[in-house]
C-alpha cells in the first residue's frame, strides 16, 4: 500500500508524521471518509467541498486547491489500484510547538490512505441493527459544531464505547436538549406512515453526504421528507428506522433500547432506498 503525504507516496512502514503534529497532540485537523465503487470515487466533489468547509470553520488554510485535492485522491486510488475501497483524506494542522497555538504550525499535512473497506457483516444488513441510546450527548454546536468533521472524535468514541459495552454496534446520541442528533458515524432516519424524517442539522449532526442523497432519492420516490426535532419516542414508534453513512451505506435498525421497531426486520422503504443507492454507486462518481 502506498500512502500519500504532502504530494509524495510512502510505503506503509515509512508513512509517518511528526509527534509534534497538532493532529496528534490536540486532534487539531479535519478529515473525510470516502468510498470508491466500480472504479469511481463516489460523491468526491461533495466530500472535497465539505473538507474545505471544515477547514474554513477551524481557520486552517488548505495547502491545496479543491482541484488539487480531487486529483490527489484519484491519483492515490490509481497508484494503489483501488476499484472498490475506502479512502481516508486527512488534513492535520501540522507540526508545531507543545502549546495549543495553531499559528505556530506552518505546514498543514495532507494525508490520503486508500484501503479496503471493512463493513458491517452481511447478516447485519439482512437482519438489521440493534442500537442503544447512550448517556454521552453529542457535542454542542456552540462548543464544537458536529458539522465540522474534525479529528477530535472523542465525543463519538465515548458513545461508541457505551454502545459496545451494551452489546450493540452503534449508539444513538441525543443533543443537549434531549432530541435525537445522530449516531457515532452515521445519520439517522425514520419512516412513519409513508413519510421520511431525519433530525435537522441544527440538532447536532454532520451534514451527511449519504443523508443528502437519501433525502433526494426519497423525494424522487414520492415520499414526503422532513427534518423535525425527533425524540426517542418518535424512534420507538416508527414503522422503520435506518442509518446512513459512507461506511455503513444504508442499514436498517430493528431494535432501539429494547423496543422492536416496526416488524423487527428491514422494511420496504429502507429496502427500496438501499437498492437505489447501490445502483447509483455502480454508475456514478469520479473515474479513477
Ligand atoms: N455522522 C458522523 C458523526 C460521521 O462521522 C456520518 C454522520 C455520515 O456522513 P456521510 O457523509 O459519510 O454520509 C459520519 C461519517 C467509517 C467512518 O469508517 C465514517 C465516518 C467517520 C469515521 C469513520 O464508516 N463518518
């Protein structure tokens, strides 16, 4: 595997960054998780755009233009002969001093890893996920806005630990007001009486690229899509529930906090969206 760091390729064992990099010392940096399918990078323009928004929000001056980032991602896939895979695009603040001051870091590092994807097991897609709501609330937007895809994922990791300790693979995170925000690496949707609902971004969620596409597909299917504040009760009493994310794609949720959702198996609204999503991944994207 060849890893891209600042315009050069390194073998895995030589792909290293400084211990003074503020990405390591403080989680000061940003990233994107991207998928390639069938020789194309899916939704690359959207990921690059979100990366630049994250950079803007944390006052990180990108060392590359969006076009250069796009080309670097595609080149890294080509160099690694990736046709189907997972791309991790990371921009750290760069090496600095031991203090927090990011202005002492003069060279942000751009890192691109293109690897195989590890998904949920096939049975989990067929059966659906069992998830729990956890006590760790999602970061407040006034503290560290969940819209920023930053390298500081401790909030999500602590929620993930709670889920794993409860015997589940994903956690539902609430915001400071007790409304549903999102999961640790996925957005959440419910279907109820033929309508699709997902928490508003202001509830504290990443502007998920899969979320956006699923909303678009659902509208094309003639479903009404809305973004109301959702409570746990709304989830418990939904006909269907599913999660969306680049890694997980679309995965049904069949149990939440011990309550069986709908019929306890992936439902028809979810199934149709999954099929449409898979179809799109095979035919669109930036050619490698
Ligand atoms: N919320 C959070 C907190 C995320 O990290 C999503 C929602 C879904 O967004 P997209 O744009 O991917 O539809 C994410 C996704 C992985 C992985 O390996 C995924 C994410 C982060 C880290 C790992 O599946 N982000």
